[in-house]
DNA sequence: CTGTTAGCGCTTTCAG
DNA sequence: CTGAAAGCGCTAACAG
């Protein structure tokens, strides 16, 4: 490991300044219990020698690391990688929020359950708190972890009675909005595509059913198709959908990537979007506005999500309670449902609220 | 900070097992110098009590952190955020490579120069090495940092005589390939768009000039337009280009995002892509294949880039020399230059070599 | 094969 | 206002 600039330690600075280590420590911490002149002298010395406090020693002594772990658990059977655009946008927002608080971000992909050789960072004292992106399918493991450690906040679905704070979009309302939009445009045979083993998707599915019910439209099994998050399985699932429900005229896709796969499959089957089938996506990822046709989708206000996650985590780390946060779902109308005719959204309108 | 499960320390485990701390330490490290039966017993005890070694103490003692910092420096005047698709893809590749080696990833956005309150992780002993994404415009600061610390690897342009190992795409060849492709399709008034204050872009620009020269085509000032990395400035820059060089029939854009902005601006000015103007992008980001028209672009084999960065860093951390790595640039032909007529690339062909 | 001992670099009582 | 001393939890000589 590189030591602070040329193996310089606090004892060295103390010797050079002709004071004790304690005084250096206090001076560098900005304590008013040290003479202003001494403080000044030490500050200059530290800066001139490029000395920096060794954070490992500091963490050991203080029992705090000033580090937060962000965990993006990837299940082995889930092809969704860390490169999924939505996750990455959220990660960027979290990074900004943590930086603003002077905390470091430890990025991790391996879930703390299962055989982790070194244990997870929270348990092994490498981080003061943990943000987990997505509950995944291992709800029980997550529950156990949260029971053992209070400093956990999760991005995901708003389940009841969990021990961790949940921040997430209003998935039920999002699903409802997407479906209602299609219904409002006169579609009646509307399909839902997504992996409803995931809590968030299950809620979107419920919203979809709610909208269908409210409009008096019936839903049969052929209209609800499981689909994983990558483009290829979405494409395959869409082909199954077309075979099972040839009269489909609308699709509520549970992610933008799925929506893109669906539109491709429809095109290959000779169905035009939006003329023959309207499609709504979810997430409003970067490419949604660029896709052809541009995607009507549900936006999750990622920036606010990052802030809310970090706020809640710091509350919990301070021993305070932190309520769940439900971020509003917003419908972004573009071309893929036909509501705009062939008009494109205005250039650059990637997010509704940048 | 959460202590290893219920404030359990190695001394506790030692007491429970009826051995000394050293034995526990050795047993947990898998040392063969401890009886297999003892080792077994301690392992079970640790697992039952959910004990994990405290990493802060371990790092302090060992002088190593098993952590690598990945720095994505964002200059204040550069709107390119951490959410830039290319950076994020590369980050994902690096995360995988580090995980495979059992290292943690500390993500950071603030450059170590300038007033960083806590110093950077390398100097403050929070990381054993550092991967910096992009040289940015602060070459001298980077040079100083690399002179002080050997454990630095940079993704970027292959400059000569730097103290750090450089891994990056063959930018010159990429620029040349892009331009030669357009020339091969009969274009003669080919523009270059990008911020050539950045070393990587400067090399792409050189490749562009090389191809133009080899074909005996002249380049005048109106054809070379500075453009930042966001869509809006690319759009504005493209408008300037059209005004200054109305006869332009090809564009080498220094990123896919810029290419998208250019195509939008061209469309607004009544120029069709690829019919009137052929456009080549750079990076092969996620949306490149989805854009309409799909982007012909230069792929940088990001996965190999992540591996090469991590390999080189570990070599340097071991005190060994690590040569620069030049990754081949590959032309991905899609629709935006007219080489395919209106044929789309095969679905799902996001990367040339996944 | 196992235990004793020292110390990584820092912060913080407790004295002065 | 400053210093001396203790100790955070761990690992690695050095003995036995």
C-alpha cells in the first residue's frame, strides 16, 4: 500500500513541527483547543509535505469508515448485468449524493448471502452502511441481513413490514398509468411483459390489472408473458406473445429494453408500432428517446431516487428511523403508442425533470 | 460502524475455541501450520457466530487494503457525467475484473488534484492502486501524481514518455478507419467533430487527417469543428458545420452521442442520413444499434479494456513493469453511412465480440 | 503445531 | 493550550 506521501506518518509531522502527535491530530481535525498559530503551522507543514492521514488507522480507531457500499446483486440466472442502463444511472445519482456528504462509495456486485470469501463490507467493517439496488428474488436473505444490521436501505418495491427502508418508484401507479394510456388510445387487447417474480415487476403487473379492470377489459393468460431483462429474451417472449394472442394491440413492457425487443419482434412479424400495436416502456433510459419509434415510457426520477436513498441511509446510520420513500411515476409520451402521431419529442428531452 | 456481527472480535473466537488469537488468525488464513482439526473447529465456530475479520484492522496491519480506486474525473466545464454510457460500460468491465481477483472497487469522481478534503484514496492509504478513466485536460497534474505513485493505470490516449501505464483503443486507427469508410463510399467533403483538447480525440483527428491525405482530399478549417460530449453542444456544433461547409457529405464524429446530435441537426436542416450525409460515430454504445438510422461506429472492445487495465495495475502493484496496451479499433458497419443501404444490422449485435 | 509479544497509525481520555 | 499513554483488531516474527 502506498503510505501517505513517502511513508510520512503523523509522528513525523509532529517531530517536524516540534509538537506532540496529539497536537497534530487535533490541529488537523480543526480543533479549537489548539492555538491558532500552531494549527496554522501544522496545516502548512502537512500541505508542504503532502501528508495525509492514513484512513485505515483512522477507521480502526474511530470505528467508522466514511464509506458506503452500493450493492448491485446480480443473480446467476439473470443476464441483467451491471451495465444495465437503469442501474448505472441510479449509481451515478447515488455517487453524487455520497460525494456531497464526503463519503466514499464501495461498489459491489456479489450479494452478501452465499459464500462470500471475505464477508460483505458491512459485516467486515469496511463500510458504515449499505445501499442495495433491487430486492431481487432473495427476499428472505435480505430480510435476515436487515435484521442483523440497521444500516441498510434498499431501492425496490414497497413491500410491507420489512426491516429496511425502501426507496423506489410507484410501480403500481406506473403500471396503471402505462396501461391506462393505451386504453385511452382505444387499445383493448393489451399485454403485459415482465418477470413478475421480481417484486417491482409484480407491482407494475398489479397496476396493469387494475387499469384493465377499471376499463372493464378482460385479461387472459395469453396476454401476460414472462420476460427477462435482456433484449434477446424479450424478443423471444414477444414472438410467443404474438403466437398466443394474435389480436394483441397494446403492450405494457416492464422495462425499456424489453419494449425495444418487443417492437423489433413485432416488426419482424409484420406488425407496425404504433399503428398496429402500441408499446409502453419503463425507466426512461438514455436510448428511449432515441429509439425508433421513440418510446413512450414511465420515468422514475432517478436523481431524486439517489438523493432519497442516501438521505434515508444517513438517517439510519444516525440511529434515527427513516420512512419509506415512494417516488412518483410519470408518463413520458413519445411516439410508440401513437398519441403523438408521428411527431417526435423535442430533442434532448431525455429526462422529464433534469 | 457495524462491527463484525455483534461486536465479535478475534479474541472472542480465540477464547471460545480455547486457543490463542494467533492460531485463529492462522486458521482463518488457511495456514497449513495449524492442525487440520483445529482449523476445522475454528472455521465452524466463525461461521456459526458469523464472525468476520475486521478489514480496517487487517489493512492497517498488512499495509494493503485489497481495494482499487476507479477515478472518473469530471472537469467542471465538461458536461459529460458519470452517466455517460461509455464510461459506465467500462466501469462494469473493470468491476468484473476486480471481483475476479477478490478486490473491492472504490468509485470516485473527484480528481486528486485540486482541494480534496481528505486527499485521494491512494495517498491516504484507502486503496492499493488506482485506475483513472481518461487523461482529461490536466496532463501535468496526472504526470505529477504518477511520478509520486507507481500504482496508477490510465485509460486513454497513447502518449509517449508518461510514467503511468496506458490502456486504450487505437484512436488514430479508429479515426482513420471511420474516415476511410466514408471515402470508400464516395464521400469527399468529410468533416471531423470533437474536442481535440482531449488527447484521445486529438489522435482520432490525426487518423482522420491521415485518411483524407491518403485519398488526396483537402481539409479546410470549416470541416473541423470542436464539439463537446453532450448532445446539445453536438447539435449546435453541427449547425455551425452546416453553415460553414454547406457541401459537407460525410461526418466523422468523435463519439456516438455526438453522431446522434449531428444526425438530428442534419435532419432539421433538411439533410438526410445517410442519403445526403454519411455519419460515423465512436464507442459503439448501447443505443448506437438502436438509433435511427443505426450508427456505423468504431468499437473499442470495452470488456478487453477492463481486463487489460486490471492486469496492468496488478503488475505495477507487484512492482513489475507493465507495457501500454493498444486495443484494436474495429469498424461496425450499420446504416448511417449508406454502406448497407437500408438494411439494419442483425438484432442484438450490440458488441462485435461479446 | 501453538502461544507470547510487539506494533501498524491514529484519536482520545486524563493529566498538567 | 499541550503532552503522555492507552488501545482500536489484527498479523507476524520469534520462541517453544
